[in-house]
C-alpha cells in the first residue's frame, strides 16, 4: 500500500524546470532511495513533498489524503517529517532540548514529551551528549541529532536528505544500522543519498532523477544495470563494483 504518492509533480523557478512531471510511490514499511547527480532536483522534490515549496503542477498524496499545497507544519503533523542536508540544530540549546522540541509537535504533555525525547536520544547514540550544547557537536553528532529530533515527532514517513554526507566510514556503518532499526520500528523511509554503496544494500526501491526527470525506478539490482542510470550517474566501473559486492553477499 502506498503511503506516499507523487503524481506528475513539476516545480519551476521562473523558466528553470527543477522537476518535470515526476511520479513515484513509497509503500508503507519500505526504504526508498532517491538518487541522481548534482542538480538532478532531488532536494527540490523533497521540499515539494514536505510542503516547503509549492508545486507548479501535479499532486501529492500522503497516507490516503491529498497534501498538495499544504504548509510544511501540517504535513509534519500528519506524519511526514524530513531532515535537511545542511544540519540546523538549535545550537545554543542542549541536545536534549533540541530533541524535546520535536517531541512537542503533537502537543504531548511534559512528562510524555521528555520520555519520547530520552528514547530518541538513546536510539541515536546521543545519551552522553544530552546535557551538552548542540552547537558543540561534531558533524556526525549533529546528523544524529537532526535524526533524533525528527524521530521524536513520531513520524510515519521519515525523509532523510543526505544523512550520511560528511561521515566517516565507521559513522556510515552506524547510520545504516540505525536506519535499519528505524524501519524495524515500522517507520517508512525516503532517503536522498550520494553514498551509493550505502543506500543500494538497504533500499527496497530506488528512484533515479537526472535533470529533473525521473529516468528509472525499481529494485537496486535492476537499477545498477540500467544503461540510462550508468550513463547519467553511476558509470560502468561503479556498477561493476556494486555487482561484485552483491555476489559476495550472495556467496557468503
């Protein structure tokens, strides 16, 4: 069952077409990767889905209701929450208070909100930093903080915009485990990611944009062999590397 449906969405900035009649669905309980080269329109599409940008044309449906044109706070209250590529913590507040802000989205009482914040901080590995200033966290910590704050809103759909960008290989592995754990909790994920070797093994489906146009959609195994995707983005060498890793996992 589709939790999110993007139907023929077009977004223009004057004469510039950032998204051109893009359509895809995200089924409940799945992880969907949204990939493409720089300037492909991925973050613009995120902004349209989350209500930050109004669409020029097309329609967006979430959890059975049309959300086209709704402001971002209403979409968030319905359960579609996103993080940002450039992390934006409330730097003068503690880590705990940052996450508590997210927990208050649905008007939860003080005790309930604090419990939710503590749970999300623990899940994201931030317990030792709970009383520290958010502005003092390293980039990896700030990424986890942004994720914890989004989780505290109790989302049905969590949209992550390059959550692994700028992380070390060890931090990427930890982030992947966390994403898998989030999905196990019943949360659906839509992820914009440039670390392809990270997103391909965990995604149930991948949507590929190029120049604002959807050029492919399907399971990762099919996407890495798609000639249009290889030409536009992956490159044959990258595709062969992913194929080799897939065979290693199969033979293990």
